[in-house]
C-alpha cells in the first residue's frame, strides 16, 4: 500500500498555533476546522510535537464544571 502524502506541510507557525490550541484545552475536531485538515492529521501532528489532545471525558468534565459555576448565584 502506498502512503498518501498531503501537499500541505506543517509550518512552524502552524505548529505554534497547534501548541497554543492544545494548551488552552482545545479539541481535535475544533483544531481540524481551524487548520482545515482532518482530525487524524491534527492528532498525528500533535503526537509528532509530543502533545495530546484532551479526551472526550476531560472535555465533558470541563463543560460540566463550567456549567455548574454559572448556575450558582
């Protein structure tokens, strides 16, 4: 099977933006939209950079905590 290569190379600016997105707790689906790439592409690049996206459970937990904070008055 031949490997499929994307013609778009990740630049240092892209890598820095991806680092910042992940540091803020951004998700892979959102990064895919921002970078106009597939979720697999952004996950792979994150791995190359030694980074991981938060899991769906972590994202849901964060939303739940934020939601509870707004209900208190």
